């Protein structure tokens, strides 16, 4: 594999302008993330302290092995929902190392609305457990929640992928032989009681932890029976009498230490063998990414330059370098792991679509995980391309992506519009992890284009009824549509709705991918099999 | 090489343990004699037991009691055909009854005649004997039969005065009185302690020298009437009247004073017709006055420093004398070169009032090299228990002069590795570089007057970190927890997105 | 950082992690690269930051003895679970409950008595079998709820200990 030769001029005005722009975006992202993670009303912090509770990130710090990374998912979930009052959707999820084992962490954030389950909280939790299932990762639940957020119960209770799915996922994990530990650090009421109930092991803190299907007020209302929290579902009752809880602990610190000791007992999974060599830092500086990405979403850039900042030694083996050049395909290593990369360098044509499908087949044959770097406005349209079968060729690419047996990882680098999102393994296509860069945009088509289309429809409607419109009138119709579109195609909206597994500062991508690939290798890679390729 | 073929014994039984048993056996075996040793089960794996040609187990209600059981020891000697018994120091070494029993049994007691043990063992008799011989003694009062008059006579000695049990030794039961108003009460207390420790409540008291120095002289006398001195040792660095550091020559003596003290000691030994190795102890005042303290009719713990500067093997001399040989050299033939210091390595915690410590000896690396001698009764794998005296080894350092010896000592103490049981080596290292010690400005109250030497100094931050690092990497749960982190995550380190 | 070593009277929290090269010590707010290696001649070398120094280390159980810079030191390891359990004291350990229904055969202590861990508190009888109930920790008896001959159900509180003041270290 030879090193990608960078053709960038890092001193050029263009590069510097891009860099300034993207650094600012990265700083904004970090600040919003920091706020979402740490800024809380003082009274909520005080309340937790008076209850002798630790904050969720303090708990996670005690849980994880020192000197190890934590890849947090969806830190900005719900940032554009619920009036912004539920940062992170009131929970923290991610992959961390506990007692040397890669684990999914699922922790309630009681400093946000008492850790209540909003619809997006449920979605984020279900997603974390789906990640655990797909990657066969043990789960540590840090339970501390006020229960479902009643006013929005219709959006979190009844449907297939709502709250029930959390418990169904727990059962499936158990069925798969993947272990779960729950640490009961607050009240686990009603549905929440099933989190420890369905965990293989659980630990409960005396005094603050409790498990019951209904708390004392509900029980009193239902049957008149009076109970204290401890009598009804406290630590000592459950660890000595009912056997619902396994390990009593006198403090949160002790409970978490016990959980670590439990995880230390888990058999370590056999990793799927994949090509690996000693890691090497990229030859080029990762900070160059800020200068590579253009300020304008419609502007092109050379995806090879991005690849050069992500892969070991900046070395890349390019497949079909002369054919289908709007799609870069090739092999590289990230943190030592061999991967196949598909990256957009323009619109997808017939040849690039075929190249993509073919390369995905090669990766599957070789058991090589695949990384998709998205910057795609869509497939080429027009008569010539239809005659050449662009629909068929796009279908072949989508078939290859969908049936791929090797783990896939997707990064939204810039634009992700239309069916190009699909062909490049968007959310619906089961990538093990999908991340967005701050400036990325995802929607069915570009905002300007969409606004024009919608305004156009309205203008013609009004024209039919005899009205002609001034430019100001047109703008008045167009601008709100444009604004709404822009809002809903931004990375912040994507991440708010949990259409991704989190936003990343571009310079963090290499570490995030390394951790993701390692986690993905706990699952065996099946033999390649595809549906029918419309040839 | 000494010809032992005509000696009246070919096997020597060492009635002792620990470092002195090893020390004596070493010379015994070097001469081509057989060495035997008695041992209590607690010493089963001791180096002396493994060294000896014969090892006979003895029993007792306590380990110490076994080594005090003269009858058993005598029987052990007979059982292995030992013709002589070397008592070492402590235990039965100054027990007149035992010495007599050994001689009655037809064995050779390696030491003085029993009557000499008896004379010098009784502090009152010894003092009177020495005084009558015209040798210097401190003003004192002896308790005859009159406890009442004793108090009055003590008053005349003047303050400060020291009350001592007549039958005592080793610093036990002694009390200093500076104020006559408490004299009577202190006498009562000393009497009950004397009764408790030695079975004898008789007392005597003598003038106490403030900030005295403890200087003793090694003497050798054969059975033909020849007596020589083998120079002095200074043993002023003490705690609770027990010696910690001994050296020779004494930095306090001019050549004239040295000659005076050593001649006085030889004179005392001569006047008693002393046979064997012995030590005459003096108390030495700041203005050069010295008084007879006591005579120890045995080999001393600190004998090695004398050996180092004179080249003499004192145990060999003891054996030769016991075998009936004449000394074979005159006072003028005895010469000394250089300077030697001995450090007693105690299993104790100087920072906590010198409380004895115990523990397994997990690692032991004695210092080595030119001018370094390590006399010890413990080995790696052994255990220090509360059963015996806390002295576990002696470090003896020789140099061309005192400063040279001090430099060597500091280095050797730093190199001494003894892990598993706390010892006083760090304290000794601080002591040996203390300006007062380096200047030779010590006295028996020196350590009490400078408690900061014994105190644990504050730990530098770098040391704490290094200790925590070493300990963390040596502790399985911590090591295992770190080792099981996968390579990738260890390489990425503490990263957050 | 719940592991700790006791050195003298002080207890020091530490954590150890793997690093790209060797290991890292987490102590206080510092992160110090460290390593311990044996050279071919059998000597042990400790690396702390940029300092390389020879050490001799011996361990027995939880005790670690280190010879460093000419001095011997003794540290005692405290496992997180042990430390955190000790910090708690009290709680379930305050109440002595009946493991099964039965009656009191004898009561061996009374309110105000100081008891040590493992000391017999009372003897009960059930199904012709006698069971001795002992103190789970050092402490003082607060109340004895039952007398000889009296019967009780399972889980009945037979005896209460005074709440322990949490152990210091």
C-alpha cells in the first residue's frame, strides 16, 4: 500500500478560509456538547447531592477502566426537541472499557428531569441495546430514572420500537448469551423495574435504590396498603428475601465497584479474525480536515485527502483507480484493522455505482469491514443515464449494501442527499455505527432545491386562481420552507432525532472508528449472500 | 594455622543462637574442630543449625527458657561428644552455676573461672573489689543490710545519682535521680523492679555523670597469668541503656587517656587473675575523668570492631585460652590500625519509640565490599518473631580513618536490603551523617536529646510516587486490571469524543 | 481510583492503566508513566516519569515491601471492594434477623455489652436443630428483642447492634 500523495496547498487562502470556518463549527459543536453534558440548574445538582447521589458522569468515571477511551453516542440527542429542556435525552450511552471488556453503557441522567424517559430517551436506549445486540457487547445499566414522561406517553409506550423494545432487547441479549449487569442507583419503577429484572446480574444501593412494579403511593391508592420505599422494594428486602437483586451495596461507589468485579467475571468474547497489523499514525495531520472541507455544501473536494488523514500511515490501496472515478474505492488500515473504504468524489454514475457494488462484494469475499465516507448529492439523472440503466445500477449498489455481511461504518462528511444516502449505507442500512460531521447535511434533496420546488407548486396553484406574485410574495412563501428545510437537514437535527449515533469533531473520527471496528469484531462475519442483482 | 591436635576438646558446643552462634561456629570450624549447636524448634531453620556438625533440639516453656536450661544444654553437649561449651553472650554466659556445672561435668567452659563470673556478676562486690585495688570508681553508696541508712548514704553521693540493682545488668532497672526530694520513692521503685527482673531487690547507687560517654576495654587473660588489653571501644550511642553503635578507637580519647584507660582495665583484669576474654566498662566524663562501671566476663556483642582494627580473632583467642595455651604475645605486640564502627541492626521502629517489630524476611541482601562485614543470624526466608531479642544482625565497617569509615557505613547502610520486617537501618543512616556524630560529639544521652534523628522524616513527593508505582505494579489485582485492557484502548488512552 | 495503599498512617488512592508504552500511574491529579523491568542480571528497575532507579520488591499477601533510594518501605494494599465495604459499616449489619422460625435457647449478651466480630450473641432452636447467631462485626449491643423460650417468625429482628461509626481507613 502506498501513501496517498496530498495535493493540497495548506498555505492557500481557500484552505485557510475553510479551516477557519470548520474550526469555528467544531468549537461551536464542542461548546453545545459541553453545555448539554454539564450545564444543569443548580437546584437539580443540589437535589441529587442531598439524596447522596453522584452525577451520571461521575458514576461512569468510576465504572470505566482508568486510562481508557469512552465513545459516547448521541451526546446531542433531543437538542432540537422538547424546547431543549432534555439535554442528551436525559441519558448517557456509549462504548467503554469495564474491567478490560468492551461494554455498552446505558446510564440514566437523573440531573435532567429526574432521568425521566421521553420518547427520544427510549429511542436512544433502544439504539444502545441494538448496538449491543449487533456487536454482541455486554451491557452495564446504571439505573436511575423517574419513569416514563407521562404527558408524551403516546409517543413512548405502545409501538413496536418504543419502551417495550428495551425489555425485548434485553431478553434477546440474554438469549444470545451476552451478559448484562444493572446497578440500581435510584428507583426502578414499573417498566423500569424490568431493567434490573431482566439483567443477568444486578447490584442495588441501600437507601437510594429500589425496585418495584408500583411505588408506595400507587400501592396505597390501589389496595390501601402502606409501605415505606425500603419495605416495598429496597436493597435488603430484595437481596435477602425476594432474590430480585443479587448484591447489596452501601454506597454508589461500592455498587459500581461490585459491578466492575462482576464484569471482570465475564468470559471475554472470541474476536472475529480480520486482517490486522501494528497501528501507525496517519502521515498527514488530522487537523488538515478543517481545511479540506469546503464552506459551501455544494462545493466539491477530493475525498482522497480526507482518507489520507484518517488511515494508518496515510497508505491506501486504490481499487479501479481509472474507472468510476466519482467513487473512490480501496483498502487501508485504521488503528491496524484492515478496512475497505468507499468515498464520494462527485455524483454517482453508472460506472461508479457498478464499481461500488463490485467493491462491496470484494470486501465481503475478503471479510473486510467497510467504511462509507458520504458526500453525495445523488445518482446522475437524465435520459442518457436512464437508457444506460442508472436505476438498475443504483439498485445493484443498494442491494450490495443491504446484503453485506461484513460490518459497515458510515460517516456523513458533507452532503447526504437523496438515494445517494442509501447507496452509501445510510441509517436504514444497518451500519454498526453512523456519525455526522458538524457541517454535514442530510435530506431528500438540497434545501434550496426543495424550497424552489415547494414554492413553485404554491406559485402555480395561486397562478391558476389568477394571482401573480411579486418577488417579496415569492420570498415570503419560499423563506420559511427554506428555513425549515435547513433546520431539519442539519447535523444537529439528525443527531437530535437520533438518525445518527452522534456528531463528531472531524479530528476525533479516527479514534471513534478504531473503537467501533474493535467493538464490531465480537460478532462473527457470515458468508456473503445477496438477493437478485438486476443486471 | 593453629595446631588443635593436642587440645583437650575436638568438638565445641555453642550454647546460643542467632548471629553469635554463627560467629563462634565459623571460627570453630575454621580451626578444623567440630561445631555443635543447640536449638529450640523456633530456630529450626536458623543458619547456625545448618552450619553445625551436630544440632541438638532443646525444649522449654518458651524459646528463651530452652536456652536458659543449663541441664538440657549440658546433656546435649555430652550426647554429641562435645568437650567444650561456648556460651556466647547473654543467656547463660554469666551464670556462675552453669559454668560450675560444666566444669564439674568434666567439660571445658569457654570463659573465665566460675568464681570470676561470680565476683564480677555481683555489681556491689565487683565495685568494692575494684575500689580496693586502687582503681577509679564513682562515688557511691552500697546497700548493706540497712535500707533505711541506704537512703541517707545515697543522699551523700550527691545529685545527679543513678540507682542500680546490684544483681542487674544490661541497663534494666536503673533510675536517674536529679532531685533528692524523690530519692526515697525512686529507691522503692528500683527495689521492686530489681526483685521482678533479677529476683534480687538489693540496690546500690552512684554518682551519675551528665552526658557521659561509655568507653570499654577488651582484655584477654590466659591460664598462665598473662593479661593484655586489646584497646578500647566507645559505645555511647544508646537508647534505653542499650547500645546501638560502637566504634574503635574512641574519638574522645587522647593517646594519653587511651593508654591510661586501657592500662587501668588490664590492671583490673590482672588483679582478678582473669582468664579468658572480658570487657571492662567505664563511664567517661566530659573533663576526662573516668570511673569503673562493670566488667563483663564474656565475649561482647561489639567484639568485631576490635577484631577489625587489630586483625585478631577474639573467638580464636578464647578457644586457645580455654585449651590451655598461653597468649604467646605481649602488650607491645598488640597493635591497631584504622577505624572500625559497628551498627546493631534491630527489628524495631525508631520512629515509634523503638518498639520491636516482627515479620518475615522476604528479601535480604547484606552490603558487600571492601571493609564491610555482616554478622547475622537471619537469612532470607526466615522470620523475625517476638520470641527473641530484636537484634538480628551487625554491620561492621572498617576504614583507614573515622571519616572513611563513616562514608563507607553510610553507603553500606543504603545498600542493605532487608524487606518484610521493619528495621532501624534508615535511622542508622541518618545517625551516621548527623553533624554531632561526625564530629565525634556523642554521649549516652545523645539520642534522647536528639529525638528528631529517630523520627521518620517527611517523605519527598518523588519518593511517594515511586513507592506507589512500584507497589501498584507488584500487586496482582491492579496489574491484572491494567493488563486486561485491550491493546487498542490502551493505545488510544483516556479519550472522549 | 478506588485501589489504595496504606503507607504509615496515610492511605493513598491510586489507579493503574496500560499506556502505549508500559503503564501509567494515576495518583492525585497526576498521570505518571511508569514501568517495572528486570534486567538480564536479575536486578529490578523502576521507571517513574524520566527517572530510572533500582529497586528490590518483596510481597506477602497484601503487603508490599520496597527498597528504594537506600531505604525500606512497607505498603499495604487495600482492594476497592474491601475499602468501600469498610467505609460503610452499619446498615444490614445492625440487625440480627432470624434465619428461620424458631425459639430462643439462650441469650448470651445484653444491651450495652461490647461484642467482637464472631462472638456468640444468642442460640436459637428450630426443627430440633440449634443455630448459633454471632456478631457480624465488632460493636455494641443496642437491644435484645427476645428472651429465652420465646418464639418468632423468619426474618424477625432478634437483636440490634448500635450503628457503627463508619471505619476511618
